[in-house]
C-alpha cells in the first residue's frame, strides 16, 4: 500500500518525463509481481513467514495458480526456508481446527470396544467362540502359569477360573487406551463353588479389584498382563488368615 501511494504521487512527474506508466503499475503491486516472478522461476519464498502464509490459504491469482502448478511439476521445487515439498497448487494445509482428531481416537475407541466385548461376552457370558475370535493366534499371556501362556493355554486357565466361580460377574470400573494398549480396572464378584488350583470349594464370596493390560492390533488381542492382589484374594477365600479382621 505504501509503495502504491508513492507511485500515485510520482504519476504527474512520470508524465512530464515520459516514463512508461506500466513501470508505476509494477511498483504499485510489488508484492504480487515478486510472488509471480518467484512462481514462474520455480522458487518458493525464502521467508518462513511468507511460506506459512502461502501454505495457509489458496493461491491468489488464477493465472499464477496455473503457472505455479506447471513450474512445480517441471522442476519439483522445494521450499528454501523449510525444505518441505510444496503442496499442489490450489490446496492448503489444514489448520489445527480442521485436522480430524478422529483418526487416532477412532483406533483407540475400537481397541477399547474389543476389550469391552471380551469382558461382557467372554468373561461374563462365557462365550468361547468369541474368545477365539478376539484373541490372535499368536496371543501371549504374560501372567499365566508356565505352559499356559499361549491362546489355548490361556483359554483353559480362564475356563478353570470361571468354572470355580460360576456366578462370577466382571464390571469395568475404568478404562484408558494409549496406542495399541488398553488398561482396564475391573471388579470381580463371585462365589467359590468348585475347586480352583487345588483349593477345594469354600463357598466364600469374593470381591476383588484388579488391573489388566491388553495389547490390541487389527481388532485382536495379542498380549495380556495382569496385576492382582493375590493376598487379598486368598484371604477372602479363607486360605490365608486375615489378621486385619481381628
């Protein structure tokens, strides 16, 4: 704008001296002519601020748009300030408000849905077909006894526990997902009516909170870790005396 004002002020003198008027028009639009010249030469602006401004909006004149597209296609120019391949003409980088946050969130929500289904349909409803569906053939249980860490072994291990507590009910108290791992805090309630790992049925009811971590990839559980208060569990079964109850 300032250059334009100077050009308008010089217009009478230009007429007196016979200077071409197109020169003043160029001067009045220096930013636009410089931008067009750079586009024709296949060189991106060296100013990082100018680069970000150009990337944040549509290319301005239609004629420059077509020239820039052909030049970038011929020379494969790169931005001299940020060393990034320029966007195709007529496009722009989406702002932070326009970036779809669901790309990552959707994946973690899918993983959480897998674990919810495992809790409801496998642990509560004892549907072993769903167990096979949700657990990957290469599944590995880091918390199972030796020899029962693969998918089939863990199936037998979980089955024995559920048989010992036929009225067991698992509820999800909290769930956090990060990347391909889902952390779940659960509460187990049930009555011990059958033998469990050599422990005869006690008829005791147990209420136990615990935390497990499951890795989910492509909709299937691949790994499992468990953190449970085994002492409290044994005390509720009556296998170990609970000194705190005295």
